[in-house]
């Protein structure tokens, strides 16, 4: 694990955020990072995977920008089905009692709706949409954000989407028996349920995500929600994203017995990545295919199915595994596998994190495979930031409106 400790923590009381959130299925923190950057302070991050929990603890305990969370955020290693916000919170309990929660967010498990899975939807035991809606009913947050794979938007799940919307805002849906049924709703308006492409927000990767945004009716009543607009007209390429870190990995070998091999391998990678970018200019650019984290049920980490590996090969990268970090590669002398392979260098966990849009200071806990799975399953922080800001725009407008009336 690459880990840099920040020193010299400020002794002053950390600034209190204007808006507070709770996040379930927090994973390695991709959504938490983005929402934090947007302006939310987290009262709780709930996650069942122990490696991911340790990642959240590692970063929040280390980085000064998370000073408020160190005092007020509960990082809970828990099954979200058993999570009780009113009894499980300790650090954030008082704040939750004193004021409304501004946002309940969660990237509920994707396999029930993923094309890589069996798309069992609500019949998959991993489906947590019902639990998310129970928590909405319990917490009554001002806003709700739910993230999932694009597959949830497929026609086969239209009845299920109708039920989710009806559960939130009231209305009709078609039940399992094919008959129309009615939900009275929880008092929310689904402002948008659409797909955002990560590459439109500076993430050098093809990663479409389905996002549901809803607001409590008393918040949104006379306001309009604006879906995030792309922040990048042209995609950020893999070549531009990875060149500094690739150079850092290869440079120790530019002198000595591996010099010629190292220089040739680095030049070959850079040329292929740039050529691919030039070839696809105006057609999406030389961005990466979707990273796939996989699950504990499957073997070691690699960069995805055969089609993804072929796409990585065109970018000069071997997708057959994940490389050791610089120090481990040197110690174990795995440079032939990690850097000099015929299909190009493999990515390190840190480079995969760059492809996902994580900030460089965000570290990951666990062994290499556990770290890569956390990265591969993450929600890109830049996309979460954009959605978070769009939600805060409404929350701020609602607060100003209500203050004028009081």
C-alpha cells in the first residue's frame, strides 16, 4: 500500500459544512470524495467490505480536508440491511437529532442490473433499492441520490423503475402479476433519473452511470433541478492521464542493465497511446474501457473481459493482470512482467485510480487484488462531485427561499 501521512494537523476547530449527508454502500470512497468536494460533510459512511472500510478510515484519519469528518463521521463496517441510523451513529448522532439530513446517497450494488451479471434485478439477493427506500422513509432527507450501472435503465427493468419512482413520489406501477398497483409515495419528487458518462467530466474512461436524484416535496416545490452539464468538451486521454506515472515507473530502469529495454518499452507505450488518441479524435478520444473490479467469487484482478483487454492492448497496456507498485516491483524484480511484457506495461493500482478520477492523495488498504477491486468498483469522484453540486444548488435555493419567508 502506497501511503503518505500528512503532518502538522491544524488545532483549530474544523469548519462546519453547510450541508450534511449519509452514504450507504460507500465502497472505497469514490462517491464520498466527490460529494465532499461538492460541499457535503458526511455524518456516516456505511460499507460491508472490511478492506474498503479500512480505506475510508485510512484517508479520513490522514487528510486535513477531512478534519470535520474525523470528529463527526461514523465509518461503519456494517450490513446496510441491519444499519439503524438512529442507534448506530455515535459521532454524528447529535447532529442527526438536531437537524434534517440534507442528503442520503448510495451506490447500491450493481450486479443485479449489470450486463456482466445475470440481470436478476429485484430477484437478486444483492438488490438494495428496497433498503435504500426504507432508509429514505426513516431519515426523510431533503435530497436522495442513488447511483447504479446503466443496465438499470434497460427496458426489462422498466416496471421495477416505475415501482421505485412510485415508492418515492406516489403513482402507479405494474406488479409481478402484471396488474397495475398504486403506491402513495414517501413525499418526494424524482427530479431526474438519467445516465451520465464519466468521460464528459474529465475521467479518462468510458463509464456510463445511471443516477437518480430526488427531493423532498417541500424542498423542490417551486424550484427547478438542473442536471449536470459536461465539464469537458473533449475527453481526457489515457496518454495524457498516465504519462507522468508511466514515466515515474520506467525511469528507474533507464540506466543500467534494463536501459535499452526500458526506453524502448516506454516509447512504445506512449506512441501507441497517443496514436490511439489521434485515431479516435472527435470519436471519444483515446480513453480507457470500463474498469471492472469483479468480486471475491472470482480469481485475481485483471482489467476486465476479453473486449476490454483488447481495447487496453490498443492503448499499449496489458490487461492480463495488475502490476506491483514501483517499490514492490523493484524489490521482487517483477519488472519483466509489470513493465516489459509484449503487450505493454500492466497498470498499477494507483494508475487504475487515476483512470477512475481519484485524487492522487487517496490511498487504498489491503493487498493488491483487494485494492484493485475497490478501485474498479468505484464511482468516479468527478461525476459524484458534479451531481453533488447540482443537488446543492437546489438545497441552497430552497434555504434562501425559506429564510425569506420566515
